[in-house]
């Protein structure tokens, strides 16, 4: 009788271990990649120059994500959150701040975090 109780407990532990180990090999559900904002390329940033007016900037980059009244900068922001399965495994964030002085680009700041 004592052996049956011992085997029952040991069997339950073995069954639990096998069940938990098999869960890690299950396929993950499909998850969409999420892209938000303005996807700005290095080539576009290279074309951006101080002295350009707002119309030229809009033509080159499109409408900014955040556009407030002066003296606030135009902000172009892009984020990428990878889905599953995907070739791009790393989340990404790009931000371009464009500062104007009397509707002319005075300077800009570009940052890209991967």
C-alpha cells in the first residue's frame, strides 16, 4: 500500500515536469508588427539643410507628427515594434526635431535608437 502512494506522488511529479517542458516548445501565436509615425530615411535627413523654408521641409519629409506653434520644433517620430515571426527582431525609434527661426530651418536634431 505504501508503494502505491509513493508511485502516485512520483508519477504526478514526472507528469507535471513533462507537461511543463512540452509547453515551451509550442508555437507562438502570430503577432502583427506595429509601425507608427513618419518613417524618415538617412537619405532624407542628408537632404535637409539649414536655410530651407517650411514648404520645402514638408515637401521633403511630409507632414510632421507633432507641429505646434512657434517657437516649438516640428517633430517627426517613428517607432517600430516587431511582431512574430519577423526578420526585424529589434524595436526601433527614430526622432527628428526641426527648429525654425522665422519659418526658416535654423538647425535640426536626429536620433535613432535600435
